[in-house]
């Protein structure tokens, strides 16, 4: 069963807010020592581009 427009909007806004939080943490890690953090940011950006 598909998601409603309201659910899709909510999902997208949740992804955006999570991305903002992770980007704040990534600013504290400019040398990319925490690779998991940076890879998760890349993944979230790809998900947002699809929608």
C-alpha cells in the first residue's frame, strides 16, 4: 500500500531535519575522521533527491 501525500511530506521533512542535525556534527569533523557520519549524510542526500 502506498503512502499518502501527507505521509510523504512528513517523511521528507523528517529526512531534512535529520540531515541538518548530522551536518552540524559534520562541521565539527572537517577531516572526515568519522566516516560513518559522512556516509550517512551522503545517503540522506541521495534519498532526498529521489523524492
